[in-house]
C-alpha cells in the first residue's frame, strides 16, 4: 500500500487463456480468470499525528478452467471458483522525519465456499516494513512477510525501493512488484514496464472432476511481465491496462494424504485491466508527513 498512491477503491481483473499443462502424463489444458475489488479507509489518530491506521476490505475471485483426459474415460472439462475475503489492518507509524514503520495484519477467508465454513477456510497473513526517506525522490526499506504470495504460506524477506521524479517512477516491492513507468509532461498519462508476483492458498471441499484423488488444498501463483499504460482522469480516477506474458504460473493440488498434484500450465499471454479511485486526502497526507 505504501508503494503507490493511496487507493480508496480499486477494481481489477486479469485473463490468462488456456495453455497446455506441463506435466507430460496429463493430456490437457488449463486457464485462469481473476477479478477483485477492494475498499480502503484511512484513520489518522487525532492525538498523535504520526500514526495512521488503514482499514481495507478486499474480495478476490479465481476461476480455474481445466480440460483434460485424466483417465481412459475421455476428455473432461471442469470449472472451479475460489474466493478470498480479507480484512487488512494497516499501521503507518512515523518514527522520526526519516524513518517510518509500516505493519499490516490480514485475516483471510480463502475457500471454494462449496461447503459449510470451518477453521480450514481461515488463514492469516502479515508483514512489517521499515522505510527510510533519503530525500523527496528516493525511499527504501526492508522487512518480513508471512504470506501466500507464492502459493504456499511462508515467511519471506521483503524489500522496498521507490525513486520518483518528474519524468519517471521506479517502484519495487520485493518480491511482488517491479515497475518502471515514464511520465508525460502533464502527468496524466504514464507508460512503461511492470512485473508482478502474486498467489494464494485455498481450502478445497468438493471433488475435482479432472483429478482422481480427493483434494484438500489448492495453491496458486503467477509471475507476469509486460508493458503497461495508465491514465489519470480528473486527478482521482486511474485506468490501467497491462499485457504481456505469464511466465511463472503454478497450480498445485494437495490431496488428503499430503501428495502434491502439479497442474502448472506452460507460459502464455495475459491481459489485465484496473480501475482505481485515488483522491487527495489531506488528513492522511498530514499524518504521514509529520
């Protein structure tokens, strides 16, 4: 959240066409469609101008379309939906004029929602990042994250670099975001290159037609890279288009015995579109600058 303009409302979707499954024993194809929406509300602490809380609610939907010949019975087509609903509590704390601490805690409901909810549908993610403002153009930071970013719940190191001038913006949130965008004179239109890593873990409660085993958990991740363009309308509404290649998609199905069934597809093109509402918010900016 710190690495970009604060987004009050954001809607985004991405399409990944079906591609051949890498596992040679499976004759089939698999494709994905993602979409999601988030709403965030800043809460400056009035008695302490150095502290800002961020309340964010987010919904994500992953559709998995598989066509395969898992047995001699012929080709089977399966379409599965996985959902994630999370509440993210963020803390922005100014330690001094140069250092800030950013902490996020996000309990998340991640499931196919086909059966009654249980404790297996709930997981927790969190991260902490210490950021130094070197000057008005350059910031950097280091931290840790407990996340499902790569399709498994792991503790990983994170990094942050942001270099922003009148002509370009370099925005790195390691290992999830890589962005180099060039600005036009009016700053209403930007273009450049972006790459992103994201994923999730979902509880699976019903049978999957293209798999003979009973699947207990699904892990999904993707690494995408390609050109991006963005328009800013009326200083508040942003439209972003991005395309390129999904070079690192992975889908792992974990059965009830803990065995991993790989359904990773080959690299393929992708297309994504996003719409966000990012107005100036005086109290939030003041809380961050003090």
